C-alpha cells in the first residue's frame, strides 16, 4: 500500500513506500534492516531488541489465533462467539497477518480428537501449514506456534523427519510428519514425551497416538 510504514514496536522510526516521493521499495527496506513480523514492520533498531521482537511476535500470534470449531458448529468452543464472527476474525487475520489458526478439540478423524492447524502459511510464507494433534491448552499451543512462527519468519523451512528445537521447553525436540487436513497436505508437529522421546514405537503411549494417520 502507498504511504508510510511505521515501526510497530512503539518507536518513532518509519519509512516511505516506493509510491511516495523519495520512497524506497520493500526489498530496499529489508536490505537496511527492516523486518516484517506477523504483518507488521519492525525497524532495524528494534530488530536488535529481543524484548521488542518478542512483544511483536506475541501480538501477531494473539491476533492470528482463532479458537473456532473446524466443523463449524454453532459456537466457537474457546471464546463462545458465534461462528460467523469467528470466520470474520479469521478473514481479518489472514488479510492483516498472513495466517490464522483453528483450535479444534472435537474432531474424531484425528488423534485425541484434536486437530489444531494453521491456514495461510503455504500462500504467504511458502511453507506448509502446520498441525498439532495433542489436546494442549491454548496457551501451550501459543508457545508451540510462536516457536514455529519465529523460525519461519527467519527463513526456516521444516521438513518431514526433521528434528527441531525452540518450540517448547528448552532442550525438548519436536519432529514433523506429513498429514492431511480437509483435503490439503500439512506438516504435523510431533511433540516428545516426558523423556524427550519422539520414536512412535517407544515413546509413552499417551503421546504415541500423535503418529496415527500420518502419511
């Protein structure tokens, strides 16, 4: 959009788009250190401020996550709003932040009846959308997804069988499996058991069902 892009961390930095007189292109802004995080711009100064970046990621994730039933029943399970309102929030999040998430805890087609998944990653970040099939508290889901979001924003591309960190507790790995969600292929995040084990044959049984129906 033409105009000025302001740093959303609360400082006074801004840059003019190329449509303005004397403005610069998005690529030129990125070259001098500006970063786009969750649909908002952060200046080079604040990019060096870890606390500012964390706040931006939190803001983007809070705006993107929509607690909505995937089968679109009458109410959004987590916040109690009607489905029409939830869908409006999802559309707004997709437009402003490039992605959103559905937290589904009653889908019998998936392990533990749980089908937490994102939308928009493939189209806007050139990365497969993610899925979690563990009945986690929404705050824990937030921690897992924000770990993924940070790394994807920084250029990571996760693949089937890859071991990755910085999603949950320090030192705990996750891995990825191919899965299907509403007719599309997604990457399922497999969380470890209490012993940091990800092997489907040896991990604790209350965690191993995450591997069910993977491709």
